């Protein structure tokens, strides 16, 4: 069973499996994004899925960030509430991650 209470869909895919197919700038961006998101608090949960990585706040499945790795970029969906659709953007470099940090922090704080 996954951290979110679902049956495993990918057979326990490790985070590192997503790194294998990425070019170096995208790999660095994903690692920096992960480091930052996990530093937001002890209640951040990372769920690695076959085609994406989902970050949630607590076990009540309050998803605030969805990351879909591609070879040369990351497709990121940021959700700050349940009423509005998530904001979708592409990240290619660590600089792009730096520019997203405030929005990620705000989404984490707002999601209920």
C-alpha cells in the first residue's frame, strides 16, 4: 500500500528511476526541486509514480505539487486550493526552480 493508502501502481518505483532518463540540467533541477519541497516541513509526503512524482501535505492527500519528468524539462502542476485548476509550467534549469520556490511555498501553506 502506498503512503496515500492506495494499492501500489508501479511496484515501488524509486525516485532515482526518474533521474535515469533526464539530461544533466533537468536532473539537477529535479534534485533541487525535491530538496526544496522536502525542506518545507516534516508533513510533506512524496509519492513516486511511474510517470510522475506527487507531493502532498499530510496523509489526507492534500496534493500541492505534481512533477512529470521529461528528457529535457519537468512539467510542474502547482495547486494552492481545491477550487481552482492547478497552474501548469515547464522547468528546465535550477534557475527555473529558484523562480518557482515562492509559489511552491505559498501553495504548501495554503493547501488544506
